[in-house]
């Protein structure tokens, strides 16, 4: 095995490429493996070593970064090389559910390896920037030992030893990111139907998003306290507002399916008796049943 200034990267999609390049930029010895070997050509030209097999790639270094589509891809790659897993630290930066990350961690551990779950919160362009962040969970000793190498990629946020925690934090972010971006596409479609370009509404869209931290902080404390008092806002007023939005979208001939789902949640909360409560009461509809 090589020194702490060396690393193996398995998986050379855009994220894996960015990680391998960042390690090379910082003077690391980098060993690579990818199912399509030609994806390593530019990295090899920069000094990386393309392993002939997964076994060779894993054996080259104690620290192995996995940048794959999901955990099923991890099994597909590592099962034929299961005998090589023992003694290595696998930092799995692939996206998947907390339950699947827990199962993946057990699979690695049962074969003598160490598994750290990672949840990268930025696209490939954010790799190599200390202001970017990756969540980690798993054995603290392994994280501490390789923290310097992990911080070459992004800032680190260790969430605890339970292996699913980093995946949970990542998916919480994605649960907010995707609907937020869909709302932006909805706004662009509505603008376009009224003769405006995305650039025409960009400043207003940014101002709207910049106001969100105030609302997030305000409601977090109240929700944790179980306080849905309608002293600041009322669900009935919120329903009227989201219906106005849906009608505006429909009047413009734009698809209303996304907004209809929003309206449905408000109406369900009304039916549950929350008309005079804050619209934060919708949280109670979304919670796991007791």
C-alpha cells in the first residue's frame, strides 16, 4: 500500500474525474479504475496510474474513493474483487438511500474493510473548493485518519458513526433542491407564456430565494416546539394564495401539475381542521404516522 499522499479513485464519471484531477493538482499519487478504461486517458496523461483490475486498484492504496451511480454499482464493481476489500478504507461518495448505505457498509465491514459514507453537496465544479461541503458518517477513527485527504476534495462535515447519517443529510438537501428547481422551471414557463425570458425574472427569482433563510429559521423553532399557531399566517390564506398561483399558471396555458400537488397539500390540511393554524401545520400531514 502507498502512503497517505496517495489514493485510489474508482468511477470516472464527471464527479470522479473532478476528484481525481483535484488529487493530482495537490500532488497525490492517484490510481484509477473505471469500467470504460478510455475515460482515464486524460488523467493518465497527467500522471495517474490506470490499474489493470479492480483488485489492483484497491490494493494500490489504503484509501479508496468510490464515485459510482449508486450502491448497486458498488456491488457490481467490488463483488468480483471481494477478497481484496480487507484492510482498506472505502469512502463511498455514491448517492443512495440511508438504508442502502447501511447495507453497503455492512457488506464492506463483513469482508474486513472499513466504510465511510459520504454525501457530496456540490456538483463536479465545486470539487477542490474548501467552501464546498461533504457530509460523512461511519467510524470516527477512519475519518480522522483520512480527513486531510478528504478535505482536498471539499470541506468536511462529520455527522456521526451511524453509517446512514451522511446519506440522510444528503437526501434532505435533495428533498429541498429538486422541488426548488422545479419551482424555478415553473416560473420560467409562466414568464415565457407572458413574453418574458428567464433573464427577465432572474433578479426577482434570486431575491425570492435570498429571503428563504429568514422563513426557514423562523419556522424551525416553532415546528420543533409543536407551535402551529396562526398568529403570523393562516393556512386558509395560504390556500387562497396557492390557488391564485395555480389559476395564473392555468390561465397562461402552462402545465399546472406541479402547482396542483401544492394546492392538494393545502386542501388536505384544511380538511384536517387546520384552517386557522399556520401553514406550517402541513408538516403534520407529512410526518411518519405514529
